């Protein structure tokens, strides 16, 4: 991938600025760019990754998607970082969460800059959203959204 | 199952447990949550719980709830897992820094357990041939936060030999007789034709598993079946085909020794070091575990 070093640095800066991730995280994890995904891996996997070519379906966990319009955090990545995230978390109540999962978006003005946000519920990070002009959009992927919907009745 | 009456000494206990529902058991994922914290969650959920005697991370819980339907499960704080399926990973004794292959890994119960034991500080390679099962494997790896795992879809019989490992887990495809408590149709035992067929695949897989081990490396072979053709006979075969020896499994759990004779055929005496787990041993499913060392 062209300019991969620069891009990885950009991803790290983005997470620092947008989600308040500490630089220390990168002492234990590295980001590898493959197939339009930035994968979060343990540095010990590095050797294999360079010998395996494109035969691997998955490397560590998918951390960001590299879209033409920029970096998009994955829900898996945000959940993995969990309590390390300190900024741009939108805490949802049960009704908001239900609305977001069923309708894909909810309205409500918040003091947050346009961009991706971490969705919080009950003190846990549960995935990714996108906030713009008073509208919060769900970014949790379909299968995960479905399984979360299934447990909604159990949530209090 | 009747054909196993001759090798299962406590047959009445065995039969009784086969007919009982399985307890609800799980593994707390300490990559994501501490045991103290999880016990608080259990209390919050109104579940009573008991830790396994033989493993810190294993719990039996009592609740009317469906334990797969909680936010904590969705977030990867625990993995629903039978007691028997802890054993092969504990026998493998994964260590930080090692290169470990899980040759038949989907849906990932054992892969993610290995990642947990080494606290994501080893290089773990999870492989499986089933495309749909690999999707479940990946979802479980992500859910459990196992950043130390890569996933491939090779046929295990032709797994590339240029990669070498310190440890290999071969949790082989099998007739699944040990799952009789989950699926009562299995109580009558598997068809012999099927058993013999799959035994051929197991013999092929175990040879490749040994071929990708470093000298001195460890292989754990496990199944969830009781059929000697898929268990001791596979190990007996590979002891003749490859330079390996059977190792003791150093775990403090109830089990029955591997058999050294079946239907008049005698096996290598070291097969007594392998483990047969019956449903009454751990109040779980049945299975088999052998630990081999590649001679350098
Ligand atoms: C007993 S299951 C593995 C369970 C898994 N270890 C776990 O704990 O979640 C056996 C697996 O072997 C896989 N398998 C069957 N034939 C295979 C082959 N030739 N190469 C690789 N994997 C194979 C199946 O797709 C299946 O997922």
C-alpha cells in the first residue's frame, strides 16, 4: 500500500485526537494495512504477515476501514479500545439505542464535532456511530446490529 | 454407544450422565474483563455461579436466562464453552512468545482460549477449511479481542510446510459422539462407515500437523468422540509413521486412561498416557486428548 507509514501515522493521530487514545497503546499493538483495512495486531505476528502474502483472511482485528473519503473506525476496533476511549463518546439510553438500531438514525443536537463517534451504553463502548447536524447514524455492521437487537429486551 | 460398554468401567454412571441436560458453562475472557468484575456482572444478572476446580477461568452458572443473550456475551466478556473443551488447550500449555497453530480452528473456542492464556503475547495461527465456519471464527476472534491471531483457510492436509510452529493443536473433525448431551440423536453412536472414513482424514491431518512442528515441538490431538478408531488408533498409527512420543498430560482432573487394546488389536502401551473424558468426569461432553512430542 502506498505511503503506508504515513497513513498508519495518520490513523494513530486520528485516534488520539478524535477518541483521546493514549500514544502508549502503540507500544503493544501495531497497524498493518491490507485490503483497504487497517488491522490491529500484536507485533509478534509481523513475521508471518510478510511471508503469507494475501492468503490470510484476517490479521488480528479490523481496526479501521480505508475509504476514499478517509479513515473510518470499525465497531470492533472501538469496542476493543473500550475504556481507553475518552473523547467523542455518545452515551445512549435504552430508548435511544433501540431507535438507533431499528431506524438506523436518531435526532438530537449534541455538543460534538461532525465525525465518527463511539457509542456508549451502560458504561461500555458498543460500537461506532456518525454524528452530523444533530443526527446520529448507526455504523454497527448488520450482523452485529441484528444480534444486539436480539438481546435488547434483556437490557435494562 | 453399546459397543463401548467393554471399555467404560463405570457404565451406569456414564449412561446416567448421557441422559442428563448439560450444565451452563462458560469461560471468562480475561483479555477483556477481570474475574472479579465478571463475578460482579454475574451477580447483577442474578446468576449464581461456581468456578471450575481445574481452571480459573471456567464457570458453571445457574440461571433460567439464555446465557448467549446478554450484553456481556455480545461484548466478548465470556465464551460459552463446555468443560471438556478446556482440556486440550490446558494440555497444550501455551506460553507467551510461542508460535502456535490451531489447524482446525473454527468456530474458535480453543483459538481464543489460547490467545487468552498467553494474554495475546504469542503468534497464533488459526486455520480451517470451512468457509462459513471461518466467518464464525473471525467474528469470535474479534468479539474476544484476540489481536494475536491470523486466520487462513487451507485444507489442513496441505497446510504449507514452510511455516514451522512450537505447538500445534489439532482439534480434529470427528463423528462427535461426545456431544450426546447436546444432541440426543448421538446417543446411539455414529455409523461405523462414517467413523472409518473420518479416521482416514484424521490420520492425514495429524501427519501434516507433525510435519509443521519444530523438533521438540508439542502436538495436542483432540476429538469430541469416543470411537477408538478416531482416537487411540489415530495416535497408534502416527507413532509408527512419524518420530513422536506420547507425553503425560499433567492436569488434575478425573479421566479414564486411553485404551491399549480394541477388538483384539493391541496398541502402543504409551496410549495409556492419553485421556478419555466421559460425561460423568466433568459433568460435560465426552472427548479424547493425546499429547505428543516431536523427537528432534
Ligand atoms: C471439532 S471442529 C473444531 C472446533 C474448534 N477447534 C473450536 O474449539 O471451536 C473441527 C473443524 O475441522 C474443520 N476441518 C474439517 N476438515 C478439515 C481440513 N481438511 N482442513 C482443515 N480443517 C478442516 C471443520 O471445518 C471444523 O471447523
